[in-house]
C-alpha cells in the first residue's frame, strides 16, 4: 500500500516562523462555511495562512525502527521541499521525492535541524496497530486545538470522503492494481511493459447544469465554438486547467492513478475539486470511476458549436485510450495530432484563487470558474463576452477566513523593519497578456485588509495587477489612415475595366455552385479552389470535399473553371430554399453570405490557420519544416486566391483572417511597421501584446538580465524562443532596429518571425497576387495605398446604432382603400426606431426562439438589433463601402390577406430591401401603445425581432 500524505508542522519558507502548521480552509457550499483540513489532497496544495505548499512544511520525526530510516534526507533548495518523502515502499539512491527531485538532490538529514533525535521528517508507512496520535505527537501543540486528531477523520460524509480519497490514491506509474480497492481486482496493463500514449486533459472550471447546482452559484452550459478552440485551450493551459497525462495505449486506464495526476496538476495552480456534499458517494470506492469528484464529457456538435454532456456509457472497463479517441469531434487546436478530453467537476465549481481577476482575496473561491470564463469569447462570437455579473458568492472566503485561523497559531515575532522600496525609474505600462483588467462595475465584496496581520500579508503583492495603460485613441483620419469609399469604388471600376477584355469570346465557364446550405457552398468553394491548384500538377486528380457531410448537401458545381472565372461578372451561388418545390435563391445576397462564411471555413481549418494571440483575427500556420510540401503549398496558394476573390467581390475584409496578413501579402516586410494609433484602433488585443515595442526606440537601451520582468524581455522569452535579448545591439542602425521590430510583429501577426522566404508564405502571396489581364492584383492595391485600402475594407463593423439607423428608408408600394397605409407606415417607422434603442433579445422570446445562454450573452448588447437588421437585409454584418447605401422597407397595403400572426417579412438581400404586408394582425401590433421606457420590449419588438432572426434566403 502507498504511504498517505500526513499532517505537517512548521513552514520552512516562512522566515520568521509565522506558520506553525499546514492547514487548509475548505469551503462547504451547502453550509456556506469553512472547514479546516490538515491532510492535503496533493503535495503541492498550499496552506491557507501562509500560501506555501505542503512540501515546504516540516513533518514528524521518523521512527528509528522504520525500514527507510537510514535513507532519510533533508530538504531540497531547488524545489523548496522541507524533507525527502518518497511514495516507494523501500527507498534507495534512485528514489524520487514527491517534490520530483531525486534522493541525491536533498540535503543530509543533519542539515534539516528538525528533531534532536536522529530522525527525518518523512512519514513512514502507517503500521496498522499504531494509534493515529503517534503521528501527531511531535507537531506544534497549537495544532491540537485547531485540528483535533485527524486520524480517524471526524465530521460529515463529505469530510470523511475527502480524507479517504487522499489516503487511497495510488502513487507511481499505472500499476496493475491499486491499494485499498474494495471488490474484485481488475487487471490493468503495467506502464513498465505496455506502450503508453499522451492524452491532454482540459478541466472545465464549472460543473454541468443539473448535476449539482450549489445555492447562489451560477451554472452555465458547457459549450465551445470551433473557431475559439485555440484561444480557449491556450487560456486553460495558462491557468493550469489543460495538461498532459500518460495513459496505457491498450486496455482500461487505472482510474485512481489517473485521478492522482489530475489532483496533482490542479494543485500546482492551487485548484481543487469540491467535495461531495452529501452521501452520494458513500459506499463507492474512490478507486472506481463512479467514485470520482469529476466526470468525463462527450461533445455534441451543431454547426461549429459543441455542447459537452456527460459521457453516457463510460465505465471502469472502457475508460481509456480507445474511448478517448472517439471523443475527438473537435480536434485539439494546440496539436491536432494529440488526443484531448474534457472533464468537469461533479459537485460544484472548482475552487481557485481569484487574485488575477479581482481584488486581493484570501483562500480559494468557487467563483474562480465564472471569473475565468468571463475573460474568454462567448460561444457564438469570436470576440470577448459582454461583462457577466461576476462577483464573489456567499460561500466565498473573505479575509476573515484566514483571520479565524490566527488564534490557533503562535503569535508571530515582530517583523523586521523594512525600508520602503522606491518605485522603479522606468514605469512599465504594459502587462502580461494573460492578466485581466479589473472592471469597476463588477459586484465584488468589500475587503478589510487592515484586519490581517502583517505576518500573514507580507508575501502578498502590495497592489493588484494593473490594467494595460493605452495611449489616447485618436480618430482615424480619412485619406491619411483610411481610404474613402469613392476611392474604393474607383479601384473596383478600374478592375472591371481590366476584366472587360478578359473573355471576349465567352470561352470561360462561369462559377456555379448549388447547395442546401450556405456552409456547404462555402466549403465547396474553398475545396474547388484547392482542386484547381492540385489539378495543375495532376489533371486526373478527382474533386473531393474535405467534409463528406457537407459534400452530400451540394447539388451541382462546375469543375471546368479557371481562377479567372471568379472575376467574371456572372458568378452564381444558389441556395436551396424550398427543396420540395425546387426553389433556390441566388444573386449578390447569397454570394455575400457564401463568401463571408467561406472565411469561417478557412479559419476552421486548423492545419493552415490559427488565432493570433490576444486577438480575434487569424494568421497562417507555417510549417516548421522549411522545405516545400506540395499539398500545403497548393492549399495556401488556393487560400491566397480566395482572399483576393473576397476583397474583389465584396469590397470587405475577409474576417476573421487578419488584415495584417492582407497588408503583408501586398507590401511584404514593411507592412509590419504599423503606426501605433492604427494598430490600437484595428486590433487592440494584439496591440496589448506588442505594445512594449512601441516604447523601444532606436536609441533605447536593451533591458539587461538584471531586469528579467521587463516587458520586452518577457515578450522575447515567450514569443521569440530562438532569440536572446543580448543579440540586439545598443548601437543598432535604423535598418537593424526596424528588422527587430518586423521580426517581433511577424512572429505574432503572421506566425513566424521570418516568413518572407518560407515556401508556404510565398505560395500564399502567389495565390493572392492573381494576374488579371497581365496585371497583378496586388499592384492594383498598391496604386491606391495598400494600408489605407485594407483599413477601409476591414473597418466596416457597426459601431453605433446610428450607423444603420441613418440608412433606413420607407416606401409605399400600394395603399389600402381606407387611406390608412401612410399612418401605419409612420407608426412602423416610429416603432422600429424605438426597437433599435433597446438592448439584447426581447424577453418574450427567451426560452422560445432564443436560448437561455444566448439571451444572457446579449442581454446588454446595444448593437445586437442593428446588426440583425443589417445581416438579414444584406447577408453580411459589415456595412457597404458605398456612401449612399440604404435599407429599403417597402410596404404593401392593398389586398393584403388578414393572417392570424402577421405575414412574415420578405427579405431581398441582393437589393438591401424587404417587403412588409400591412395585414390586420400587424396593424393591431402597431396600434398597441408601448411603454415609455425603451428598455421594456413591446409586442412589436418581439414580432419584428423574430422576423429578423428567422429570415430565409429568397429569390429577390
């Protein structure tokens, strides 16, 4: 049997001996109180009073009769370990301490100075006949009053369960069996003889809704959008919620050993699973899968959004590699060749520190998960969440939790007088991208730091992490920073003139794709461009779509086309709207929908595109192998061609592909010398990451090694691992200085510090730079100013309601015989203007047409309704580049049938217009007097919102 972790005494890292014993203040979410605990769940779990790990605390002297007495050792300076402690039954020179350092790395026992007898502080194997008190007899007396005698553990079922699980965990490699197993033994392959594989575990910080919802705790659905996978995985990894575990390749995995790794990995970041609050697990062995505090999740996908539910058929016999392989619907975004699985706590949210999300707090909080998820994009968006109502729960510990422990600890000696440390000469105005800003409107309890003794406070930071200090945002100047709409239209006209003699004899076949869904046509378009590139080398190659499911939704597509066909005036993408009637929708509107969705298809191909750190945009994934790989080269050439086609056809930026990628395809390395104000306007997330370089001028000294926390050094170590800061000369020329800036910006924005001669980047450039009637596409953009052009086509998002409101027009098509049509049109205009002043979805649609999650996500979104109108009437969420564009509401009052619920609006996205029939039901809705408060939704708000949400493609 393995040696259990035992209580420990004084902390060796507290210089003045302030901490007399290891103790953890657990949170009871049901009783909303704290419970002291002396037995750690892992060696890295931190002590609540001193915030140092269990490893750093001294244990009881070792019994001279113990078989390992002669192999006892002291502490390890490298790991901060107080005493050697191995889980092996018999220690030798090759034994490894639980701190991960070997036996030779620990000091001789004489250096520990723990006990007057020749003893080590290692806890030996528990003799079955020895009373539990013998292990605690040498601990500091104050612990007796605080802890009681933890063996046997007293308290409720949850307390006994936690202690039992900690003791019964098997240590070491995946063994054939584990200790203390109740019931028949199962056979497990030995890791020493069987092949092992690596699986990456992502631990969701909150439990699933319905499993166990603690009172007063927010429980959200576990969902993940494909496009956000990379950003989520990186954030989870940064916070200790994503890590690797080696498991057997064949056969079931030892659940107890698997659980030990999870507990240890979480404890390294001071995270713990909440204990079972009732008798649910009583009588269930902690070695069994059913006895764990976590559960395995299975993804279910809808389009590119995955919802995670409990695995319906997992058990101890199939818990392992073969089952994990079946859970890979969403590939691992950090390494597509590696398996990853999702786990979630069963009995409430994880307990974790919240110092990086909020004001300074003591202990671990159940609100950690919600605070962490609040920093990530929402499910149906690629941008950051609207602020959630994030604050401490009633069960969260306050500083009083730590204060309540103080009476049981010996009074600390007076702290040594310390001179105040002056602030550094150079103010660092930037922070790590993983730090989160403090929102002033968050609901956070007031803290009373003055009540905490200095002895418990001196290891804490004096101030919370500061948000990034950005320079004032200066509005972009038309002509200097951004191209005027008329100049973009002139560019388009020049392109059309070049295209006129492109096919004088009508020998080119036009592009024609027909499918059941926009996503299927978009994927077919990308695959068709890849096919055109591959068929140049191998004309006999068949056309195969990457997604067989989407291929089944394609009714027709032309294969005998060339890249020039995409620049002809006739391009047809038809969407089937009524399959039973053979009706389809085609024209400029569906083309906009297809090309916009094709950008998402591109971003979802994680072998070729990945999200830019701290940004919502995407950059190419350039292979570390510097030789041409034909498939990747041809694919990037096709992707480059698509980016050019998108810019030409829509005059919009191909979101979410980064505008800095487009600029670099046109201007090369000089595109990375980005004006600061422009960068802050267009990509504020990436700006925060690269901001230190704007403080680094040609005459700025390189930060020295004595300043390891300097933002520039931290950036180089994090994102330029092959480069050392001392390679930058303090006497550099302007050309040399610009080269360093270009390398840093390219590493973040393009995915490679020196992509310019990489075969895959060259292929992307070649594909984008299409020859149009003997003229290169990029040359046409340089002539009008590439930077200003790309800013203009990307900066088309709705920023305020007025961006849409001022373009609304209302027109009468036919009048009713009673001459009331103008009255109802005016009422419709007034009601629509009021509707646009509201935020989020109307509450009447909550739980009916709008999910609870979507309703809460957009509750405070003032632009949701304006964006809905724009998208439903144009099939795009970007404003047109024309100055005089309008959205036309056309009203029909004559011979309108009187329906019950109101006739649906007929949308014509090709012409930015819609037809509205003023039937009796709609007239009654318009005559209903709304509330004077625009935030209270009316019947009209609910009706028109439903129409905008459920618009269908049409033949207009």
